[in-house]
C-alpha cells in the first residue's frame, strides 16, 4: 500500500497539538509497517528529524498553505496532481483539510469543531468563513474519519449527520517530555519561578475560549478568601490580549501575583507542572485537552472544566468546576490549596488515568483506520 500523509504541520521547533499528534502517531505507524510506502507531503523543505524510516519519501510541494485562498489552491488544484503522480492508494490528513476532487480514498482527522459552536472566536473573517463552509463538506467527502475523543465523535455525528461507523476515536496522549522530577529538581525550579511560593498554573493559548477571563476573576476571589501568597503562572503567548482579557486583568486586585512566562519548551513546562499545586485548565471548549494528561504525567493535580471532552479525559482524577462561574473555579482552587491529602490522592489517580492514553495504542488505532479507508475503495 502507498499511503500519502499531509505533513504540512510538522514544523521544526513549532509543533502545536495537531503537529505533535501527527509526529507521535506517524513515527510509530511508519516503523511498525515497513512493508508499506509512505509519502509525506510538505509545503516547505522538511527537517531530517521528521523522516522516520527508509519507507518514507518526503515530497515538498513549493506552495505555502497559510491563508484560505492558498488552502483552496493547494488542496483542490495542486495536491490532487501529486496524489495521481505518486499513485497513492490512501491519503491521510491529520488536520481536517482534504482535496475534494480526487478519487483517492481519504482518511481525515477532526480534532474538534469548536468553530461551529463559537465562530466568533475566529477573528479572521476569511479563516472563519472557510472553516464553516468547507469543513462540513470535508467531513462528508472523507472516506473515513478519526477524532480524538468520544465527545468530538458525538459532536461530528450531531452537527454533520455522520454515521457512527464512519468515525473512529484515536486519542491524544501526553508529550513524552512530561515526567516526575526529583524533589530537589522541582524545588530548584520553584525557587526560580516564584521564589519558593506555591502556585497554580495554566498552559495554552491566551485566547478567549481558553477562559482566562474567568480564571483571572477566580484567582482574585481565591486570594481574597485565603489571603495566601499563592501565585498564578500563565504559560503561553499573549495572542488576542487586547480587549476583554486586558481589561479584566488590569482590574484585578491581585494581578501582581500573576506571572506570565511566555511560550516555553515542554521540558520547562514540565518543571512548572512538577512544582505546582495544580493545573487550572478551565477552558470553555476542548476536543481533548492535552494539558490535562501532561499534568497527570508530571504528577500534578488537575482542576478542569465539567464541559465537552474534559470529564472524559480527566476521569476520576481531576477536580471539576463550571468554567462559566468564577466562584466555582475559585472553590476548586481553595479545595486543592487547603488539602495536601487531596493533592496526593489526585496525583495517584492521575498516574492511573494517564495509562489510558498512550501513543503506541493511538498509532495502532490509526493504522486500523488507514486499513479501513483502503478497503473502502
């Protein structure tokens, strides 16, 4: 079988969630199936670390894909020519984008359809219009689909009227750079970050749907209630900061106790997770919620939302709150802060819950889906 893969998001030193999903599943799929050929289609020159084995051929299509017009040209006009040229049997896309006019059986991936629930969160008009118009078509056109949680599977079935039999769940898993450090390593990192003060942390985009407005408000309530020296550490780039986020932050009584680190590498986020009271990941909407399992892997308790996929990922190993109520988030923070025994219990449960999500299992499930797609011909 000759399998082509859309690898445009395998970006050197810039792997986001979809790129990491592609990396961790495909490096296993390729190595576990040496009798098959894999063609990785890039829109720029690939780095050598993404060429996993001898049965991988990297092909650069010199056409950038960073704008709706370019997406249309690349996927509908150029890519079909390459699929034909390389006599591809199956095309796998890990990011939702597929050609609409190719006869090649297609396995497509929908990580979530948040744009259907909250289209206004996508500020760029062209980007929003493209997703809302083409992604329902992509879902129906695909020979088979994978998604990353049972919640997202149900969402796809409900919104796009996709039958259950057409969708497989292939979970995400933690970045392998998250693990438990020694107490000495953790304490050194804590001293460097907060001068030894306890802290909660958030990691992810500084974006409205990640619910930082209510997290900030909750932190103020928590500080008022406990009169503690606890800090809140925000790991992520301040995109979409202007507006409500900035206004709410500037109104906080305890904003001096909020630390912004900017974007960090996984090894440094792991240090933060190891020393934290808890991860406060209270997003309004997630298709999976990778920071939850990464906190579990680092031995960090988790506070997360009682909505969308997060209870599925957190299981009985997290404290849940209503992300739309700052008081609910604050109450969860107070529970964690005031009970060392609860933190210890959540750490142990987190280790067990995290065993449900691993890249070896996900890669095998993805390969099963590729085979289903091939048999769809």
